């Protein structure tokens, strides 16, 4: 893989603060010297993902992943190192030199072309909408009462006939290969090119940065399928984007964000001044979309259609988002099948009111449960109470529990005491089970530790402290450490590997820690950032080094002591040699006493 020079990489790194970059993906809160947030790489409910502005690194204490700003981007965007450099260079307005021709840059070039094809097509379709021959589309947008402003902000357009787009793209100088890759044009067995979208209302799909990555097209008559979407290609992968997020981000979406099913819901709500809304592009919400939502807002309002498909989608989304620790509410809509229809029928104010009254996941589940039961029947009533108790016993906060019990009792006309009794029974049973379980706990946790079993925790801590001090990047301190601690003194394999690299870098006159990270393996990066992120309580570096060097010294003396004692045990030893060893042993014991 071709690489940029170290100077350029350094330049790009220094122009992109890691806190700024990560903040685009993760909501960070400052706590002391570091920032914390929910890790985007594993599911968690309390933040263990830390970012250090001083050291320009991130590390998750939950899943152990860590690295610098480039590492973060490669992981979160699923791109390689060179692409991460390019992305950050663009962000900081740094002009990169072109890399020599190879596979990567060929792919990059194709990507760049496909973005261009998409951008041109979005404009072309949009302008098409205003032409006299697009009457059917004009009538449709008029019927949907879409204003010119809305049509513009979402770049809504109309696709033409046969191969109109293809011919237009050729006129612009695009090559067949680039046009086909975009998925906007297909080729049949006879080698003829024809447009993928014909006579459809067109919705460009953009990424967060506003680049057109794909299209959705809706028919304007009864033909099927009603909607078609771009296939995946070099610039578009399904489930990684949210429709309308690029537009919504221009408004305040920090507190609350609505997620709906379709393009028209997003557009319709925007037009009626409800801007904090995005669509999941297809019914099933993905994990990645979940992260996008979580990273952009505090509360997510599930506003899917009220039909069966919408209901299923709602439950699926709930599972994903709950596992991520999101605050979710469910919109309860009556008198319309989707938000689009609702807001057209009843207007902005009433829709806002629905949003304010959106219910919690527990309330939603109780409601669904109630619909499947006949509370006149004793059996069903018992079942209802049981299930409610199960839901409520999962809430940790006792205040919150009470609020729900109160609410449910009132709404479904069951006695509060009955719910309490049921919940208490359940939690009692669970605590008993837990006790039983803890008595016969299987030995699973030891497996991961096995590899390093022969290295004590104290040794590991000491080695990590040495590395933490080296990572301060001070040359003078390195010289002292080097004289007293050799690579061979590191017992923990990964510490040894990292120490070796650090020593080498210092010998080469490089003490720029951030650049060292780029040359480490994934495992080494995770380990080194853990060391950097952990607070080793080093206030006085000189004193810390003294202590460590002494403890190494002590170890060496002790090792030698044992060696001598073993030698003295042997009968074959010469008298002279014996005296010598005894003298050495004596010295060692005196030295050891001094250290203690
Ligand atoms: Zn993590």
C-alpha cells in the first residue's frame, strides 16, 4: 500500500484534534482531564470510552480498543489508514500529494467519479422536475403540498425516459465503467444501456457530510415496485446511513430525534417545521444506524407506521437501541397510517403534541400485552400481572418503578398492591436464584488470563508504569531508563514488544508518541492506549523512576541470590570458588537490606 510521508501524516494529525473528530461520532462529556462517552465499538450503558486531549488518544476500558485519531476513523468508518489520512486532510483543508498509481488509488479515483456522477444526476433530476414534460411529477408534488423550498433542500427530482440520463452522463464525459458503478444505469444482454430509474420521483440519499451516495425512486402510478433504491457500490453501503440526517443536522437535534420509515415522512415533517427527523431507509434499523442516532441525540422517538410492518420494525429497533443504552420513546398515532399522513391531516401542533406524549418502552410493551388479553378472564388477568411484574422488575431505579406502577395501575384499572406483590415475589425469587448461582459459579473468567499467568500483577503494573513514563517522550528520562532496564527485563510479552519499539524510536531520535502509534499492531495499540489512559499516579517522574529502578535492582539481586544458594548446594564446587560465592552472597544481602 502506498503511504504518505511521515511529515504529511504528522501534519494531518496535528491539524485534527482527536476530541473534535470523535465528537462527530460519539457524544463526549468532560470529566477531569479526559472526555468520556459510550463506546461506539461495543454495547454499553455507562461510559467507559475515554479520550485524552493531551495525549491525543482514545481507549475503551470496556472492550479494550484504543489508538489515535487515524485508528479511530479506520475502525468507525471501516476504511484503511490511507483513507483515514485523506479524510482528515480534507477536513483540515490540507492538500495531499497524489500517491502513485496502484489498486488503492484506482479505487479512490473510481469513488471520486461515482460521487461526481451522483452529484450531477441529483442536479439533473432536480432540474428535470421543473420541465414542462414532467407534468405528472409536478402534479404529484402539488398534491402532496410540497413547497419549492422543501423540493430544494431535499433536491427532489424526476427521472426521465429510456436512456436519457445515460446520454446526459456521456455528454458530461463520464466513462461507462463509472456510470455503471453508480447503479443509475444498467446494461442489458444486447449491450444496450438504459436508465435504472424511469418516470419516478427521485430522492437523493446523502451521507452526513451531504455527499450524494445513492437514490430512492418512487413510482407515480400503480406500477410495482413502489420504491426502488440504489444497489450497494463503492460509495454506498446499506444500513450505514440515515435519510435526512444531513438536513436535520442543520437544526437542533441534540435533545430529540424522530426516526420514521420513509422519505416522504421526513420531507413532509420538515415542510411543516418539524426538522429533527430522519428515516432508516428500509424497515429494519441496523446497529450502525443505532450508533448514528445515539451519537447525535439524547432521546429517540420511534415514529414508525402504525401497520403491522411498522410494529415489527418498532420492536426490532427498540431491541437494538435499548442494548445501546438509548433513551427511547414510542409515538402513539391514531387516525393516520404514518407521520406524513398525520401531519397533513392534523397539522404541526397536534403532531408536536403526540411527540411530547410519546410513551416509554415499558408502557408500549404493556399496551401491546393488554391488546392480546381479555382482562375479564381470570387467567388472562393473572398473566397480565405476571408480565407487567417481569417488565417492571427490570427497572433498577426504584423511583422510576413506582412511577410506572402508579401509571399502569391507573390506566388499566388493576390494583397497585397487586402489582407490587407480584414484583416483590419476582425479585425475591431472582435474588434466591442468584445466590444459588454464585455458589456454583463456573470457572470461566480465568481463560483469558492464562497466557500471562506466570507474570504477576505487580510485575505487569511495574512494566506498564515504565512504558507510561517512556510514553511521556522525554529523552533524558529515556537515557536513565535505558541504562538500568534492558528489553530483556520486560517479562510480559506485549510489554517487551512495545518497549523494543519505543527504545528503537528513541535511538532514532524520534520521541513523537502519536506517530509511534501508527506503526503498532492492533493489539499493541489497544495495550499502549490502555497504559496511556490509565492513571498511574505519577506525580514525581524522577522519584517514580528511582523506585522502579530499585525494584528491578532488587529482582536481579534476588535472582542472583537464589542462583548462588543453588550453586553452594552442589558438593563438587571448589573451595576457592565457594569462598568467592559466599562473599558475593554477603554483598547481595547487604545491598538488599539497604534497598528495603
Ligand atoms: Zn468499547
